């Protein structure tokens, strides 16, 4: 069976109770993420979307040398 993945931003004071509710539902797996791991996931998603736009001709790719100079 396929599963949907959802990333939620939840206020700290509500997170524990929501996690309890989610974990009480059969076949639901809920995991907490650190802020840095969540940010990494968002950045990877954005990079993939940007690559799709470039491959589709809707966005121009940057020169590799310019990119490396930014670092």
C-alpha cells in the first residue's frame, strides 16, 4: 500500500498531545524531526523542484563557476 508523507509545523505546546493522537491511530507512523533535519528536507525538496523547472526549460541554470564562487 502507498503512504502519504506530511511535514507539519506545530506549536511546541500542542505537539505532544497531537503526537499522542497520531500514534493512537492504527497504521499511522508519526516521527518527530529536529529543526535542522526538517530544514534539510525542505531545502532538498526546493532543489528538486528547481531542477524540474530547469529541465523543463522554465528556468535557466546557473553557471557552475558562479555557483561555486557563492560558496
